[in-house]
C-alpha cells in the first residue's frame, strides 16, 4: 500500500514539475503591448499558455510513465 502511495506521489509531482516548467518557459512568449504605467502586458493570454503547457506536459509525462512501467527507470 505504501509503495502505491509513493508511486503515485512521484508520478503526480513529476507531472506538476513538467507542467510548471513548460508554463514558465511559455510566459515570455507572445506578450504583445506592455502598459507603460505598470509594465504588465495588456494581454498575457494565460489560459492559452496553460493549455499549451498541458499539451507539452502530457506527452512528456506519458514517456516518463512508460519508462517507469518498462522498468527502465526505478522508483
């Protein structure tokens, strides 16, 4: 039972790490015009960037999971 908890905790944290890394890489892209008073972009398009981050993270996480399932990587 403990092994399953650790197994899924590792998989969940790996997905979260990959997703946030992808999101932070996407943040500076496509900012457009910047408000001169605040320095913030007028249209940061966060939902679109979050969708792209998910689209990047899912296949990478599936590869990570496949490597674990094939016993190439060990927990």
